[in-house]
């Protein structure tokens, strides 16, 4: 049996989905939201165009994991929102929920 140990784009995106979801769940906890409450939005910014394209396949997974009605991905952050900066694989990503 041969085991392929190389990474591919799909595995990298799945890892990004897990990391983003974990960080957004942590932000929910920090902000004191009820764990069962479904919030309106999760904003994720500083995501490249390529990452946004690949992450759209996992919108439903992210929405279910972090209990929001919609996920908004953007390349640049909205200055009117109070984002939390997180580090994923050496890249600064900003998240916000409401």
C-alpha cells in the first residue's frame, strides 16, 4: 500500500475551514453569546480571492459549525467593525460576528 503524504489544495482549505471555525467559536465564547443562539453573520476578512473561491464550497459547513445564518468573506476589512485578529499559518485574518 502506498500512502500519499503530499498536501493538496482541498486539504489545505479543509484545514483553513477548521481553523476559522475554531477561532470563530472561541470569539463567540469570549463575547458571551449563548452557544445555541444562531447569530446573523460571521465576517472573515484578509482572505485572498483564491481562498474565497475555494471556501465557498464550505459555506454550509462553516455556518453550521459556528451557528450563523451567513458568512461574509472579504479581501479587506470593514473599518466600521471591531474585528479580532487571528493568526492562521503565519497569515493575519480578521474575524467578527454579530
